[in-house]
C-alpha cells in the first residue's frame, strides 16, 4: 500500500509539472487526469460522453473542471469501525438534554425561592420597622410625659398630645380620601381590598409566567456539548484500545463514479439557477465555489447533496426579499453546531476528518470541520462559498490556525465565523495580527485573500546569509524559535520576495537546511505604512526600559476593552457582614475605581468583627472574579471558612475564588458570594483580583530579559519587587523577549519606544 501511495504522489508531482508546462486548455488537463485514473477512466469518460451528446457546453466544462482537478483530492478512510462511537454519541444527546433541562429547572426554582425569600424578608422588615416606629414613638411620648411631670406641665403635655392626634387624624383622613379617589372607592377598607386584589392578580400573573417558563425551560448547549464530547472521547478511546485503526487513502481519481458526478453536476446547476443573484457571478465562481462535491478532504457521501438541498430549500422562499446575511445566519442557527473550541491541548478525539453525516451526529468538530459542514450546505443551495483560513497569527506564542466561512452575496464577499455570535471578520481583522489568509479552492493553488481582511504590503528582503533553495517568512514562537508563515513568491539576485503580507507585525525570513532554521537577515517590523524597519542592534543604548507584561493583553484591537471591562467588573461590589444568621447584613466596604489585573489588598480604617460575610453586587452586570480572601488583623488569610457559596451554589466553581490560582475564575450576574466562618473573626481587610491572564509582572517572581543580536542574549535576571521591571543601559533598535522563570508559558517579543516604554508591535 505504501508503494502505491508513493507511486501516486510521484505521479501527482509529475502531473502538476506537466499541467503547468503545457497549454492551459482544460482538455489537456482532463486527458492527463484520465490517463492517471487507470481502471476508473471508464467511469470518468461516461461523464464526459453524457454531456457531449447532445452537447451541453456549460455542464461539459463543469465535468471537465471536476475531472481535471481530481488529482489534488482524497480522503482518509477508517472504514466503519468508528461508526458506533458516532451513533452512540448521537443517541446520548437526548439523555444529556434531559439532564440539562432538569438542572436548569432546579436552578430556576432555586432562583424563585430566593426571590420569594427576599420579598418575604422585605415584607417582614416593613412590619418590624412599623412596630419599631410605634415603640419609638411610645418611648418618646413616655419621656416627654415624665419631663412634663417634673416641670409641673402635665396639663400642657396632654393638651399638646391631643392637638397632635387631631392634626394627625386630619392628615390621615386627607391621605385616605386621596387614596380612595385614586381607586374610585368610598372607604379606606375598600381601597385596601382593591390593592390586595391587584397584588394578588400580579402574583397570579407572575406565577403563570413562571409556570410557562418552567415548562419551556431549554437545555444548556454548553452542558450538552461538553458531556457529548466526553462521552465521544471515551468511545473513541475504547475502540483504539481494542484495535488501533489505520486509515487507507481513497483517491478521488480512482474512486468517484459517473452516477455520483452526474448527480452532483445536475444538482449544482439546479440550485444555482434558483439563486436570484446568479447573473452577478462569474462562471469561474460557480466552478470553484458551488460545483465541487467536496470542500476539503472530508469523506464523500452519495446522496448528501440532495438531502441537504431538500432539508434547507425553505431558503428559496426567503432569498427574494431577505438579506443573504440573515439567511446564512438562520441556516447556521438551524445546524445547532457546538461552540467547543479545540486546540493542541484539547484535541478533537477522532483522528480522521468526520463526514458531514458524522458532524450532524455529534454537532462538534474543529473550526475547519464545522466550516466544511456550513459550506457544504450553502453550496447545495447554490450559494457560492468556501473556507478562508489563517494558518499562523502574528502575536501568539504558539502555532494557532483558524478557519471560517466566506460566501458571495452578489459582488460582495461576506463571512460567517464558527461560534455563538457572528461578527464581520473583514472589519474585525483589519486591526489584528493577521499574517496571511487563504481561500480554499477545488483547483490549486488556494487563493491569497489577505488584503480582503487586513492591510498588506509586498516586500523584498536582502539575503545577507544562509541562502537556500526555499525561503520562508516567519514569526516568533518561544517554543520553536520561528514558525513558517508562507514560502517566498520569488528569489532573485540575492533578494527574496513576498506578496500581500499583513502589516503591523514583526517578521523574519529564514531558510531551512537539515531541518535547522537559518535567518537570512535581521528580524524586521513591517509597519502599518508598509515599510520594512530592521532590528539590527546599531550599538546605541537606551537609558531605561520599563516592562509591564510578558505577553500582549489582546490580539485584535476591537477586543482590547475586554480586559479593562473584566478589571472594572468588581467595582460596585459591596462587602457586608453580620453576627447572627437571622440579622441583616451591614455594609463594610464598597469597591470603587479599580482597574487592575493584579491581586491587590484593601485595608479598612478599623477592623470589623463578624461571623457571616458576603460580597454582593446589586445590579445585573457581570462580575468576573479570580480571587477573594478575607484578611485577619495580622494581615493573614482567614482559614476558618465553614461555608462558601456563590449565588447559593456550592461546588468547584466557587473554589476557584479561594484556590490561589489567578487563572481560575467565576463569571456571574446578580453576584452574591457568601462566606460563613466557624466563629466571629476580626477582619482588617481583604485581597481581591479580577479575572486575568496572569501575564503581568508579579511581585517576588523571577524574570529574565533577552535581546536579539544574531541570537538571543541575556540582559540578566530580576526578582520583581514591584508590578513593573526596569532594565538600564540596554541595546536599542532590537527586539526583546521576557521570560518568567517562576511560572507560565505565554511570552512574545516586543520593542521599546524612545521613552523606554514597552511596545507590542501592531497593537499599541
């Protein structure tokens, strides 16, 4: 099998060379593909013949386009060994949905119980206040009478009391009359009866609303998705433990039959004809982004295009009078895809690429899998669409790729991201760390569309050292050195050329010899204006460089406010305390004007002494809290906590607040954190920290600063005594890399401006 694969790949390489060398006519490419197809040539010829007599020129061109570009496509076939995992996961969905509904109902009932309790407490407090007022009035009158007796003015006192009662009676009668008139009744008793009825109607109405809400309570998508993923992972693992399955490559050129191709061509033309904007597209757009029977390397499924067309053909009732964006979003919502994100640390469990039917069963996959599903649906409806992707972002510490859906709406290309909310990625990525963006095409190579999303520049770099046959544009990676972004478009006369490169980032150019990365020139900044500024360490020095962080706070400009919002989310929180369980909380301290990601201590003017404490925020704004600790009179963390609860919920989430880990957090609206101590304890203050990434400078942690001068050189280590670091008399016109030697892994390169301030290139 390995020999066959190698032979096929050699044939492909030779074919691509021949195709590029020969005339660009489609017929030449088709003949080459047919020759490579071997036994499957008969099937492919049937398609050509089907559209040749009688001749249908457009459909014949479509058939020739598919056949001539089949050489690039295949999928990994794992057989049906993993099918049980997908099927069982699909059946398990109902179980998790019901579990989630039950949990949500319990939460809803607890919330109602809490609201009822609050209402009853308010009513009881009003009654208490009324009784208290009456008692206070009686006490006051007793004191006045006693004083009157001592001064021999008892008669005057009774006279004045009588007058007070008379005035009070008149005022009460006036108020009662006003109240009665407001409700159109004669007596105050009738008024209160009306009020009681109105209140009861409100209560009954609210009860009915709550009953309807309770009946209609839905499941939590996040809960279902996470449990489905765990279930699916276990099923895949159990299959792999019994017998690790190896895949077999299935090449389209050898396996696609005539019936499948003809059905695909017919359906694509049928759907495209129903698109009211079809006349606005070029035939080339149809060939690349509607016609293909696959998007990437997902398994081919016969009859799937027809199935999706029938399922979503309601679109044609709306497409005439509704914006395409609304239709695409409605399709996306109907697909009910998971919002779970996968990464190197949280990999998609299945080694292969799931088919469309398999994605439908689990509803999850990485961004490329889900985008493939959405594009397949859009193409089945005649909407030109594809996947756009960025293989390497410019200000991340690791190699992270992302894919999303792009589709044509008349002359405009629009986007749909994979996730809960849809945003206009073309605007979002204008101010971001985009390096290169490509659009998948059925024919090769993929289309470079970087300038659709970001400002770009064409650059040429002098080759000073390490010239190689192939050269690459790269960005920094603290783990591997430099990651490849794209291969050079041209190498000529000791210069290397790159086209359509995202601006506002730090790059290098390197060649690979014996798997070793060799820079051909100094690192450089490609400015927002498209200029290349080299970091060549010109032997000039900077008096002082001040460092606040080791990693950027954001990667896309439009999201830079998120961290500030998190920092400020704890403002308005009130720390309260009480001594007895049935008494009312008293305010101790109101948090104001905080805007920091650090863990800070707040001290009171005087210590307080309570057994029950709570941190509460009365409005519905979200509180994002990483840490909260009470401090005793010696400034030590209080450890006699008997009960801790967040919004009356105990569990792991609550422990995130007291686990001394700045990266764990809670995020809640209607925030109420309860801390019950084992006994009354004097408190001198508290420590608090908002949700953060822990990439700021932490006191008492060890840091080392490096600068680039043909290699990374150390400027020395410092034990942080404050929330910033300062390095004196350091080389300028170079790039720097700060390592935290105590903990953490997120780091990226930066520079200093003339004032010695830290600058994250492309983001400041």
